[in-house]
C-alpha cells in the first residue's frame, strides 16, 4: 500500500510540475513541490466545511478577481481541510489556531520558512493588502 501511495504521489507531482496551473489549489505536499520548482511562496489555507468564516472568505474574498490574480501571479495555494485527519495533523504541525488560518511559507536553504500568518476572516481590501505585504516579505514580488 505504501509503495502504491508513493508511486501515485510521484506521478501527481511530475504531472503538476510539468504543467503547473496556478489558478487551482493543491494538496500541501504538491504545493510545496510546485513552489520550489517555480520560485513561489506557498499560502497554506486551513479551512473547514462547517466554518462560516471560511465560507465568508471563500465567497467574498478569495473569489474576488484582484485577490485571485495576485494569488495566481505570485503564490501556490495549498488547500487543507481540517475535517480530515491529515489536515488536523498539519494544522497542529504548523500551529494553526483555528480556521480560517493562512500560513505563508518560502523555501530557504532546503527547508520551508514561515514568513507570516493570518487568522480569521477579513474584508477583501485588507486581505489583498496583507497578501501584498506577505509577498514582499517573502521576496517574491517585483
């Protein structure tokens, strides 16, 4: 079972690296590989299907064209549901206090370094400004 999972993961990663589509959101490990290969920052989005604040962010903020454009141009988004065991484990590892949480990571000397985090929902304009600030802090903005 483990060998099958590893092989399938490698197939997914090689496919993703060959034809990266930054308008979509990826599982965490795949997002890390894409970001490394393309010199981008990772935005890990922790969410839950039962979270009204996550729904607010999805509906009014993350779907906004200006937010979407910035994410597509500079980030790889890792979508992590805390409704799964893997999502809960990753949330603990990255110290997500609840949902929605956004953790920003950049590759640094063979490891991933956190450059910032946001917790809770916020208005579109504020989130867009915070994305720009994280982008500059991570060194991926022009």
